[in-house]
């Protein structure tokens, strides 16, 4: 969505405008440290995954960028109880070895998955492995079936591509864009509904700034928050329709839970290759008394040391 904002900006690099490059070469690769976290009233968790990003193909129509997920380790928030700990460690490895071939435009914006069927195949294989592990651990069959069914439907359901490409879209969010420094740009967007269902309309913004003591980098801050009034209207319409179908009176605005969703991101981008050295993303959501914060951090790592021959 942000890539389309290039249409709002002048195609000429003049004055205080910065054109981020998107000119990567085949077989060029990078190592990325992915940190993910979640915080709510009950717990706080963190996990770490090493990713390998590479240019698998380049043409006039764009790029195929390969994301290869390494082993995930839970670094904070593992349950103390043995069985719960076992479940958490095994379920955290569901994306270990996942390979995504991501189609990008010539400017680097993410277009979609090249082989979505391979993603489904990966998770099918992981479900078989998980079932065998849990069976060996003498977990009750009904518990296994319920857990794996819910997990599989989440990662392969209608929102599969959106969920799978979350990190890639975040990483390439500003690729190839021309940005005017010190100018806040606002736009209409959407944010997830914390109650489930259709996303809510939101107002987004971004602003790029030079870093005085780091001329080789660009700082971009961006964010979005739901349009609370419009979200309330949509929720009232939806719940009123459900109440009518059930033969019940519609709810009043005062009966609806207060919904708040806000997302903020900070990028430190290398002006030389147009890729972020560091991305930090935080999404906070609140529905009534329930609150939750999701965190994503991606950091470029130094190239791996060459193996001795």
C-alpha cells in the first residue's frame, strides 16, 4: 500500500528529496535477525529467528526474493510447567526451514508469493511431525487434534498470504520510494480488528529525516491508528445485523467495547542499497479491558564468516 504512495511524489530527485535505490544483483544475500514478541495482561514472550534473504532472480519485471527461515528459539516467556514448556518449544518451531519465494516489483515492493502451495506443503509436513512428537510424548489424541487443527487453519486459511508475508512487507515497506525529507505524509489505510472480522479504517503517516552524524543512513518513522468513530459505526452496523437475525434488540453505542489500535515503526535505512539496517515495529490493540502489544524487530547481521576449506 505504501509503495503506491510513490505516485504522490515527484519522480525527480530535487532539493531535499531522497530516492531509495532498488538495484540488487542475483545471488546477493543478507542475514537478518528476527525478534518477535507479544505482551498482554497474562504473559510476555520473545523469540529469535535467523533469516537468510537472497535474490533468486532479477528481470525487467522485478525480483524473486527468497526468505529462508532458520530455527526459532524462545528467549523469554517459556512456561515453567514441563508439559506446557514442551508444547511451547515444539509449536515455536512450526516455521523452521520455511522457504518463501516472494515476488517483488522492480522498485522492491512486495507483490505476493510465487508458490503459495509450497507454503501449505511445508505446514502440512510440520503438522505430521508435530503429531508424531506429541503422540510419542503421550499427549491425549483429542488435545493433539484440537491444537494442530487450530494451528493449521490459522497458517493456511484465507489470510495465509497476509500472515506469511508480514515480515517481508514490513522489511521492504519503503523500497525504491522517493521521499521528501522532513515532510509528514498522511494516507488512508486499514488495521486489523482486535475482535476478529473485517479490518478497520485507519489513518497512516510517515516522515523521513536525515541523520546528522550518519550521512549514509536515512531515518523513517511511520505509524497508523484506527478511525475510532468510523470503527464504532462499523461495529454497531455489524452487531445490529447479527442481533436482528437472532431476533434480539440491537446494541447501543454505549454498550460497545472501546476499540483502540495503533501501530508505530522506526526504520534506519542504508542509502547505498535501500534496505533497512534495522526495523522496529510495535502494534498495540485494546478492546474493552483487554490489551495486547505485538513486537517485530529485524536487524541486518554481518555476513557469515567463510567456511574453512
